[in-house]
């Protein structure tokens, strides 16, 4: 019984992991002023406040990204194609104004531990005191913000598929070559055996 309990605890830790910030996807248009303010808030503030947060930006003016934008509009049950659309975990927000900042932070913190929330509050205070200094001390956080590019993603998936197909074909070539070598060896041995007789 003790072994089962211990194994359950180990598997529970392995599969559950630790709580982390909800990831953010920001759908924007480069010509939208509200989008600009939302991007500034997330890229210059929020990503530095929450060290585990990842932010993906999706330019809806890029034709290749239209399918992804349509999917989020349907998921969020928005009938208007207005931007910005912000998803934080499972929550959806359409539009942006400064009064939404705390609500957006609350959505980011939904699955965080109390210690993570305290660390985020300390980071926020440090940013309020001297944002440029704080950002310069944490340059890696800028890498947590990525730009979604459906065309590049499709090309990468195509390359990966080609590599997978090539890897799958490799054993076929190996076994075909092995059969040819065994047949050649058998032919040589049979021929050598006939010469002896």
C-alpha cells in the first residue's frame, strides 16, 4: 500500500507540474491605435511582471493569419472582427483601454501560486520605480514575446514532414540494400561452390 501511495505521489508531481501564468495571444492590426496601446502594455509591462508568461502576437492584416483570427472570433463568440482581441488562457477580451489592465492581470494570474503572485507584484513595483532599469536587468523576457506567422509555420511543418518521410524511408533503403548484399553473397558462394565440383 505504501508503494502505491508513493508511486501515485511521484506520478502526480510528474504529470501535474507547477502552476504558471496563463499565456496571452494578442490579435492586432498595425494601424489600430488601441492595438498599439495593448501591445505596449503587454510587451513593455506584463511580460516583465510575470516571468513565466509567454505572449504571442498575431497580425490580422497578414492574409495567412486570417484563419487563426476567424477561429478565435468563433471560439470567443464575437460577431465583430474588431481588434484587438486578447485571449488570456480561456478568457477572451475584445478591445483595450487602460481601465482593463487589472482585469487582464487577474486573468493572467488565475492559475498562479501565491508566491508567484507576490513575485509579480514585486516586479510591478520595480517597473513602476524605474521601468528602463528593470527591463535592462531582465533582457531575456523580451524573448517571451513572439510573432505568429502562419506562412512560416506552414513552411516549417512542411520541412518537418519531409524530414519525417525521409527518416521513415531510411529503414526501407537499408533493408533493400541488405537484401541485395545477402543475395550477392549467396550468388558468390553458390558460384564458388560450383567451381569446386
